[in-house]
C-alpha cells in the first residue's frame, strides 16, 4: 500500500523550557499509512539540534531551514505532498502556502480552542489552576489558531503536573488524535466546526522577569501554580540561607513544614518540596537545610 506523503512544519516544542521529545513527528513516522517526506524549520538551533532533527536524521528525512515563502513553495513542489502538519513553526503561514496543499495544512495546538490561543497554552492552563485541558487538531488559517476544528480531546490536569509532564501528556494525546482524523482529512470528508470568536482567549509570552519570587504579594496557590508553569523557563528563583535557588516543586498549606516555607499574601504558607541550589543537584527542603546548617 502506498503511503500518503506529508510535509512537517515546526520543531514540535509546544512549550518553553521543556525537553521536547517529538511525539507527533515520531508517531507519523511509525504509522503504516503516512510518510513524512520533508521537515521544514525556521532557523537552526546553533547550541544543539532540535530533538525533532535527530528523529528526522534517523529516519532519513530531509530537513530544511527557511522562512522565505518562495523557497518553501519550491520545497512543496519538489515533494508533491497532499497535506502538511504544523506544530510550533514560529511563523505565520500565508494562504499561498496553505493552498499549495490539496488537503491543506493541519495544525496541532495543546489547548481546547478557542481557549488559550497563542504561544503559551500549557503554561497558561497551569497558571490559571485549570483542572482540565486538551488538544485541538484544526485546519490552519492565516489568523493565529483560528482555523476550523477537526478534532478535540480533553484530559485532566493532575495537581502534581508540571509543564514538562503536561506537555508529554498533551503531545501524546495530540499524536493519537491527529492519526485518528488524518485519513478522513486526506479523503476530504472530515467534519469541521468553526471556532466561536467571541470565546477566544489569548495567551501571553513568558519573560525572564516572571521568575521573581514574591510571596508577600501573591497567594500560596498562585505561587505553586507559577512554579509548575515556569519549570524549565523562566523558572522560579529565590535565595534560601544566602544561596541562590530554583524552586521546582511546592504546595500551599495552612502550616509550614520547614524554615524555608514563606507566609504568603493570603496567610497560607508555600511549602517548598524540592529545589535546586546554585551549582548543585535537585533535593528536598530538609536535605537542603541539613546540608547548609551553620
């Protein structure tokens, strides 16, 4: 059986500061029905290759770096693929490129659109303390994250989920949903549903200044959500016992557990569960205190 050709756009890094295993890309490679014939990225990561590049190299898939529309159209013409998949490309795709594919470009987005459009849907769900989120498979449109929905799936957010763990859940879910609906997309008989623009919620980019730790100004729950959402980048940083530290896990409580736990703006305490002291490995709060007693 002849496999359907696919061009893949993007590095699949669905959140900032994560270890981005390419779940979607790898799932398509392993599919008996589809073949990725080219990977298109915007710019190289000069520090080290994206994980998706390594997957492409292992599968002998050509990798292209371009933001030039004419160059991208030439690549599309070379492979004659009927459909493309996009996940974290980092550039608005114009209609001339979308229309170059008979079945369009399919975008995978880790939220239940129209909620959480933009670059930080995973982080925003954690910051807001949401208990559910999900994935959306949609037809790409020029307006960001606004195309018609082809498939959606909801999952629960566990209290212990961090950005990394939630990314892994959503990326795997996205891969499953995409492969489920892709045959109907290629056959041009997949049902679509327009998004309700009145319900659109947009997310904001993360910046380094968000790493500032401010227990006197925020509730314990807000801080614990920030620690989960900012893991990897921009991180939650403070100083304990004179040592710069990154807090990696914490929870709100009515009472403190150790001397590290600050009282917050709502009168509750943020219990520091785990942290990374500067130039050291991750440890629990008790180990940190015992190791730095004077």
